[in-house]
C-alpha cells in the first residue's frame, strides 16, 4: 500500500524527540548516545508542529494531515524495539494492526522506513522483526469477519446482563480479557 501524507509526515518527524532526550552514556568502555523516551517526547512535539503550521486545514482532502494518526505513529514507531514479536499477545497484534487496518498499515510503513535507516554495527538491515510481525498479523486474519473486525462472543451489554455486573471500567477490562482469550 502507498503511504499517505500523514504517514510521510510521521516518517519525517518520527525521531524529532531525540534532540530533547539525548544522553551520553558509557557502555563497554565506549561512549554512546542514547535517546530514552524519544518516541513519547516526539509525539508531544509533532502535535505542536501540526497545530502551529495548521497542517490539518491545508490542501485537498486526499492530502489532509490526520494529527491523531501522526502523533500515534510517532509514539508507537518503536514498538518492535521495545517488545519482542514472539511475546506479543494476540490482542496486542489485533489492537495495533487489525482493529484499525489503515492505522495498522501506517504503523507497519513507519516501522519499515525506520528499519531501513537503522543499522547495527554489523551493517545488517533489521527486517527479521518486521517479517515475524507480518506472519503474526496474517495468522490472526482468519479469525476476523469479512469486514475485517473481530466479533466478540460477548459484548459489554452481554456481560452486564448475563453476569449482573455494573457498567463501568471493569467491563472494558473484561472485554480486553475476552478479546485475548478469543484470539488465542
């Protein structure tokens, strides 16, 4: 799939938080630069840039910037660095990549672009995690309906009525557990 304007802006700005999080540390006798939490700091910065430049109100609808998507992509672009795909629960894969397919594809695009630009000392390209992610996403697709969503066996109203539970945040937690179990 081709990248849209919001994805392209996210790729351009995904590491903008590095400037404010840069630290020098010694590891194995070498001085290295680290940028802890640059994804979180960057997400806050991109929103300010988008607002200041009024990017959400410019251009044709095809080229409109989705500020929420850009912020989310910058915030989540390190997902495969922070976690191992083999340890991702099915619900995590569903939530990030399948529940909102356009956003999930956009996240894959930014992760791929960042992978092309990130090379460890041995010079290899870091695609093994992205390939493992694609395989996990594909393995969950048969569980989705033709519209691409997961139909839970029970919804929030079912939980309230069948189990005589009060409405509230606990219902959301139970639905999250139900999603995990159903996908597993």
